C-alpha cells in the first residue's frame, strides 16, 4: 500500500507565493533556512531567484545600450530619437509584463500547484538533479505524485 502524505502546508504555499514578487529576499531566506528541505519550497525559490536575476540582468543590459545610444551618438538624428523612444516604451511594457507574470506565478504557488517556468524549470532540473529521482532528464517535473519519494 502506497503511503500518502498530507497536502502542502498553508505556510509553505504562502512562502512559495511570496518568492516571486519578492525574489530578491525570500528565496535567499528559504535556501539558507531549514525550509530548503521542502521540495516545493526549494523549487519555487530557485525558479523565483533565477527568474528575477535573469530578468534584472537583461533589463540592465538593455538600459545600458539605450543609455550608450543616447550618450555617445548625436541626438540630432530624428530616426535615432524615434528608436530610443520606442526602446523606452518597449522596456516599460516588458517591465509591466514581467510584474504581471511574477504575480501570476505567485498565484500558482499560493494555490499549491507544481509548475515550471518555461525553459527555466528545465534548466533547474538539469543543474539541480535532486528533482529527478532516476536522473532521467527526459522526465517532466513534477512526477505524477510529487510526494511519492518520501
């Protein structure tokens, strides 16, 4: 007879949900505490941390390129001015979309759903193999019963 563990604790769901909008604080606290032994919390903390870092680095790089264009290329060119304005508007839209996406992922974590951020979840599986019991990287996460290995 298969042992079935109780569902996720509300505290774990809440902490996992907070990892996404507060990616710069909460995931580090989870990964440095004894909560890192909870697979649901650890996976969400890693996803939130890497999603926040990757998006912030990308945003800074694009901002630097736009600043470089504004600073070192003469602004008398109207086509360049339109390009820079378009970049700033697009950066604002991407930032707003990222904030909405972070709150969407937070909502999924608050409901206790096991989910992967596209591409990033697979990357975490590959570099943190404790999420694959049989080390088969073709297996999707989560397994059919995420508590079956305990």
